[in-house]
C-alpha cells in the first residue's frame, strides 16, 4: 500500500471518540491479530481497554481520509504516562510486571510507554517514523530523562524465544542504576543460551521490529522476562536513557525541537 502522507497527522487524543478509536485499533492488533485478552476487554464493541486509559495521554497517528464516526481514523497509537502523573494515581502499568524501585530511586524524570501499535496497512514505512518524531517532541517538552515500558514477543514459550531473549540479556542488560526486575511470581530467566553459543543473525531475525528499533537508539532491557498469558505474550522491559541516546538521533531530535517557533 502506498500511503498518501498528506492525510496523516499526529495529535494527543482530544475527545472520547479519539480514545475509542485508539481502543478499537488496539483490539484489532492485540486481540484479533495476536490472540490476547483481558478483564476489561469489550468484545461486543471491539475495544481493548483497561483501568489506566483515563489517566494516560494517547499519542495518535490519524488518517484524516478515514471515517472517524466509524472509529477508523486512528491508525497508530502510543500510550504515555509521566512520572508526575503516575505519582498522582499511585502506580505505573508496568508495576504489575516489574519492580520499578531502581527507576523511582533514580530521581529522574520518567515516561512510561505502552500499548504501541500500528494498523497493518501502515506498517514498515512513514507511520512509525511520524509517531517516533512526535514522541521525541513530547519527551523534550516534558523534560523526560528515562523512557521505559514493556515490549512483547508473541507467544508464551520461553524455549521458542531463547535466542533473542538471551541476546538481550547478554548484550543489552540495563546498567544497575536503572535495572528493573521482573516480579518474582512471574520471573522468567532470559540467559537461556550461553553468550558464546548465540547465533546473532538468527537472534535478530526473531527479534520484534519495535525492540530492534529501541536497541538502535541505545535502549536496554531490565532483568528477566514476564510471561503474560492473558495477552499471549512474553514481555521484556525496555528502557532508554535520553542522555545516552546515540548522538545522531539525539542531535536530530534536539535540533528539530529548537527550530520550532
């Protein structure tokens, strides 16, 4: 599909219809495509929702040529929660999966990312680029220093994921000062293959595109994976220290931000 970018725009969800459209897209991706589920999923109306939605900013990629009344206009989404807002509501979403003590103790400005997805017709091109540019603007405007959130592998069999999980553990483990750890009740070791026995090429082929993109920006992962059986995923906690981003990307985003009137 060739996208007409003239119809694409980015905004924070501004009304209930925007939020429902984001939840409709999430349903199509996480429930219908990936086989997930959840206690508050609305199957009748095809909405993937939870108790956190009302507290987050929802960064949306909009195709203005699609029918908004039919909730078809949202074609990409990121869910965002600042540390300040999390303190007001008492927790992050990730608290259910990871011990975030190290992040809270760091005293740095935090931003949790979640529920990232793109409509199948918009993947592999400009859509994710637009979302990431908008995310960078949000990060700069909020003074965020550390981004984090769970990213998922499809399926719940660690043996089937041993190569990419082991590669992440051996080569991209977060520095100790920011090293979150999967909650003990669901902790899954990631060092399933010795470092010298990992086929790097195969590990990267099995790595989800979103995780690879974060790694290219200097991202790293917490210790241990979390098996999320209701969502049919194996989750890792991705973290990115904006001060440690690659100079190329950091300068690009900063220059773009400073150039704004």
